[in-house]
C-alpha cells in the first residue's frame, strides 16, 4: 500500500491512477465492492501492464455519491 497517495489523495491530480488496494484504503471499501461497481458500470477500471487501476477522479465521484 502506498501511504503517500493515501495521505495526499486530496491534492492528487484527477488523472492520477491508484491501485485497488490504495483505493480501498482511501474509501474504506473492499476490492470486491470495486469489482461490483465496475460490473454495474459505476466505476471504470484502467489496465496498466495487467494491473487494475482506478482514476482518482472516478474514485472521488464514487466517494461523493455522484457515480
């Protein structure tokens, strides 16, 4: 888990990507809940060299209830 992205999430650019583990720590949610949101069309994933990432802007929308 990257503590730097967790502590600096508010200042992170919208285009930044976070891992599912970091997103879970930021949003206090499980990886499974992110996969459910992705399957339901509420949360797009970005694949980077086989790793699943979430855009900071999409995570912020999900947290705020806009997604």
